[in-house]
C-alpha cells in the first residue's frame, strides 16, 4: 500500500474581497520530500501555508496533512504539522524554555516531552539562552525558537515560511544546515522562499505560484531544463569592420579591446558556431557559456501571469 | 494535562509574572477608594439600616474590581497576542474554540477572584463586614468575572489597536461599573435613573453580591442571580459563535 501524501491540496480557492488570492491550487507533496514553494511577493504562498495551518479558511477545495482534512479532522492534521511563521512573533512574557514548554502543552504533551525540549535547545544552540526572556534574544535566536516551537510536538511535516528572510549569510547557512538535518531525520519539509538560491540549494521538487495560480510544479532538474536558454559568448579582438557579414548580426557588445559575439545554442549547435568562427578566421580571446538558472525560469514563468 | 489546561496555566503564569500590575495595583486602588469615601461619607450617608457606609461600600468596590479585572485579563492578553502575532501559536494547535474560550474565561475568573479576595481580606481588617451567605458571594463573583471574561474576549477580537480596546474599557466597562450602585443604592436615584439602572447587568452583579454580605438588596436576589446567569449564557453563546466563525482570527 502506498503511503498517503504528506500534504494534499485540491482545487483550493480563496478570495479576500475582490482579490482572488488562490485560484484552484492543486498539488500533492509526498512523505519525505524537500519541497519548495516559490512565488513573488503577494503570489499566495503564505495564504496557502496559512490555509494548511487552519489560519485561513478556503472558500472551496480541500487540504489534507498526512491524510487528515485540515477542517473536519483539524486536531489530527495539526498534530502532524509544524509551522514556522514568516514574522518573528513571540510572547514577551515568557522565557525560551517556557515558550517551548507551553507550545508542547497546547498539543497535550506532558512531562514526557521535557527530554525532547532539552534536545531541541541543544540542537538549536539555545541551551545557554533557555532561561532568557524572548525579548532579550537576537533576531537569529528568535528565529531558532520559532523553529523549536514548530518541532516541539515532533510533527512529520514541517512548513517553513520564508525562514531566512532578512537574516545574515552566516545564520542563513546555519538554518539551511538545520533544515537539511530535519529532512535527513525523516521530516517532510515544505519551504516557501523567494531566495531562489535557497530553493536551488535545498529543494528536490519545486512549485511556483504566481497570482494565486500554480504555474509550475516539477523537479528542480526538470524545471531548470524547461525552456532553458543557453548562450555562447565569444570574445574576439577583431574590430567590427573586419568581421565577415555572416557574424555582424551576432555582435552584442563592442569595446576598444574586444567585440562580443553571442550565439543562441537553442538555435545553433556548438560545432556549427565554432565552424563559423573558424571559417571566418576570427581570433578568439575568450569563450563563455551562459545558462538560465532558477531565477530566469522563475522570472519567465511568473512574468506572463502578472 | 490537556491543551485547554496548558492554555489556562499559561494565562495564569502570564498575569502572575506582572502581579504588581494585575493583582496588587487593583487591590490598592480599591482600598484607596474605600479610605477616601469612608472618611468623607461615613456617618453622612446611610443606605441600609444597621449598615454603615464604609461596610456598604466594601462589596461594591470588590465587585467593581472583579468586573474590571475579569475584563482586563482576557482582553489584554488576547489583544496583545493578536496584535503582536504570537496568537498563531495557539491557533495552529489542536485546541478547539470551546477550549480556547474556557481557558481564557477561567483565567479571567481566577485573576478577578484573586483581586476580589485580596480586597476583602484587607477590608476585613479595617471594617466590620458581615457575611450573610458565602455561597451567594462566591456565585455572584464567579458569574460577574465569567461574564466579563467572555466580554473581554469579544472586545479583544473586535479591537484592531490597543486604543480601541482602551475605548471599550473607558466608554463601556468603566461607566457601567461606576453607574451600577457601587457607591450608592439605586433607591437614592431619581426615578428615571433608577429605571435606567435596571438595564445595566452590572447593577445586578453588585446588588446580588452585596446581598451575600448583608442579606438586603435593592432587587430580590433571585432576579439578580437570574439576570447574571442569563447574561453569562447569552454572552458565552455570542463569544463562542464569534470564535467558531473565526471572526478576525481565522480569515
């Protein structure tokens, strides 16, 4: 028997007044996946995450976590879902350990969870801050407490809503390593981000949402190959006037030192381009291949729906 | 413990951490009222036969504090969590809307009764206040604090900013509690104001509560008890339906 999907989203619609925030979003995330949810600001990523967490009630459609409907079986669904919100929200009345303890309590967990809280504090490098008030923590530490709160009830599915927004490079790397470890430990990870580098680094499969619609859903490799353009740039020391007529329409940039010619490899093969250059007797000083990255694919896919 | 009990416990710890502000300050304020009003009016005003004005004042001040602190606890905690955004950590848990309601109202009751008991204990050292029925005193204190705890939830859900909550407190709770017979019997009011007072549920809370001390009241205690019960049931139904609908919490 195949295991149920970690997350299933079926034809979900949500309107806020005249804004159609989600327009029939429909996809599933399998257990154990590292899934990226990408989209420009206002695309509907957070609305979708919030619908999964029960903070937004969709107008129609169905969302399930580990097979449990988030509306009719909300207790079971929420026990299996950990959410790290985008904003650094915390209760200023409490200390770090208290924050984690109460969060575990809301899930009905008693003393048995204390060793896990100790382990979490250790894993999140918060042991020496466990007695500190949340107000006194740095932004990075608060972010780690939020991750701890999402993990305190040991959910199989963890959703991180832009966890590295506004954090410095070092902390971003630390958070990536932590999230990778969670994935290795068997958690299904759903990561929303608008740092495409982050999705490229971490995710196996990526969905791109734009204006409330799913515009792409594929593995990272297939997404990068989709409509990808490769361009061969050739730098020559020949002045423009000495270039044969066959190459003049390939001139991209001219300086005092070189002339840059660019060839689309979607139209010409590499061999054909090199033969053309050799036959023209052009002196080549440098060659560079430019390939679309996820950012280009993202821009291309989201441009048309805006 | 269940999620409900943890949420209730969290609310208790929250107000316990600022006990100077949430418990001690209202006790001192009520005692200052008692000292000033009793000094000025003792011997000049006689509301009930054989009951001195200072003794008359004690139950009213206690109930006024119960009302104000019952409201303040649920409303301030909830509005702060809502505005700062940390309420999501409660909303994403398996806690149901009924458990959510029960936890916030129960915490309001505990804070209101703690403040009320504190005032009573200190007042007993200063004034001879009889106790006619401990059961009625406890019943009215419980009902009053529960009603205000529920009202605090509604106000906090409605308020988008702290000043909207302050407006609710200053323009609804304060006038209704001051104009409910804390400092006087409604029989001393002109007829129009007497009639108007009868539409104020806080009046029945205070009048019934006072009956628990002296065995005398402006209206029969059964009516006061019924009004308080009906108010609690009605307000709880409204609060529960607001929470069930997710108004302003689950969009």
